[in-house]
C-alpha cells in the first residue's frame, strides 16, 4: 500500500465497519495486569483462549492453562519451559500441544492460526515484534501495548491495512476517544482532550520529585496497573506516549491533542467536534471495561449485570480539571518534539525512557534524572530523525544502541 494509511482503514470508525466477531483469542502478556483482567473477561464472555504468551510467572500461567486449556503457550526460555512442565505435572494438568520459547514463541502466539483475536498486553518495546506479526497476519488486535505505536505506528498501520487486520484500542483513554468518534462523521473532530490523574506526585515540589522513591512512584492514586506503566504514569511519560498513540490511531496532529489533569479518573477522555459540541466517556477506573468493549465490538456485552458507577458516591460528584505542569513534568513536551522530528526519534524517546526507568528502579538515579537522561538521548540521537525503519531487526538495533547509551550515561 502506497501513501499514508487512514485510521478508517485500520480502526473501526463505525459500528458496521465489518469487524469480525471474537471467537478465539491469543493473550500476549497473559500473567500481567492487563492479561489477567483480559482472561477474566474472556471467562465471563465465554471466549475460547487458543494461545497464551508469558514470561517466567509459571504458577499463574499454569493455573491459566488449567482453566483455559490453550493449544499453544509461550514462555521466556528453556528453563521456564521445564518449570512449567513440572508445575503442570504437580497440579495434574496436561501440557499444551506446543510450547514456544522467547521471541519466536511470542510471535508464534501472536500468529497462532486458531486465534482470530490477539490481545497485545506485553509492555514496552518487547511488545512491538508480536504486534507487527499480528498486524501482518490479519488479526483483530486488541491493543494494550502503546509503545508499538509510539515506536512504529506507521509501520503497524501499513501492515494492518495490507492484511486486513484491525486495531482496537484497549487503553482507557483511547477507548474513550474511539467510542466518542463512533458517533462522528468523518472530518468532524476538532480536537481530543486526554485526561490523566496526575500520578502520585501531582502538586509536589521539584525537590520532592528529586527525592522520590520507587515505592512512592509505584503508588498510583486511582489505577491498579503493572510496574512499568505505573512509573510512566508518575513521570507522565505514559500520557506522553498516549499523545503519539492518539496521533497514529486517529490521524491527528499532536497539536489537536490536549492533556489535562483530572484527579478523579472518571472522565477518561473527551472529543470536541467542529460544531463546538464536546463528548466524553465516563466510568470507574476499571480496565475490564475497555477490554470488554474491544473484545465484544461492535456489540455491547450484556454480561455485566450490576451498575458499575454511582455518580453520587463520595468522590464522584465533584470533578476537577487542571493544566499539566510541564515545567516539572516535561515528558509530554518531549514526546511532541520527538513526533515532530520524525524518523526514529519516537523510538529514541521510548528506548531512553525504558533505560532510565530501569536505572531509577535499581536505585542508580534520582526520579528527576529520568527526564534528564531522556532529554539528553533526544539530543545525542537527533541524527536518527532522518532515518526510517520498517524491519523489526533495524528497530531493535536502534533500540539497543539507545538503551546502552542511556544506561552508560546514567551509571557515570
């Protein structure tokens, strides 16, 4: 396919877009937060789970195999495979027909022929290769890995358009935008407003940020999430990534995406239309809601029998919206810079953040040094703005160069 791919080509823009019904699924990152919640939804909705990809959380994976009986499972390596086989023997559960290993195994799960839907819930750059594979294979992709679009949004969309794959947002913010846009004629969107909780350090001083500990950064005020995304929420890098993700999913210039702090995490995002109307999607901070919407689209599930949200409950009746302090939290500005620069600069943004985040969790750098290292990497690798990569191997090579560089700089 020549030329840019429209979001209408890969993200369902109407309820009658022709998205196939979910019947069987593969869950990538099945033992993580999104993976476990996805399997809970799958159980409630009666979906068949054909493939699971996990790392080393063998006890949880074995329980998932016992419950869903997938025909394909992937684990980190041979040692993890041996542990899984031993664990399955202990609990009296038969082995899957095939057990894959490492990167090849995850790609195998993403392209498993029995699965029509792939839930991409592996965090970070590690989730990119299977998303590219699923897009090439024509899968319906429930996308929870935002880094794949940050790093290679154009390539993911190109492959999806070529194969007939669909991208269905699972991030609560982009699910909210998508649901609002389903009511919109093409070309009627003026801007998008992403909301964020502000993280655990909202309103803190620069000195408090410098002294922040990993335990404090991992304490999110409203959402329960995995470790990496929780730290990214503390730096607001998660929201920065979501700006780029929104550009790719919905064909928006980043200048048409605003970010506001909404401490209550009730309004998940808003869309302003050309006639001045503003539409928002509301609900509790519960990831099973966007997961369920992506899996059951274009239908609305009837399995949730109770009301999930009381507008009059304490803390729900009063909402607030504030500007982001981009002086203290420069991640969003850096994301806009990287996106404008083009080429591999969004990859540099992601890779430098992953490396800096790891250094912070190890106790090697201060919280505020995450921003310093990312900013330095964007300067040091500015020449990559002139380079584009369509192969995963080329992207991985650049990712490793950046992460090695940032790690060395952080340990000086």
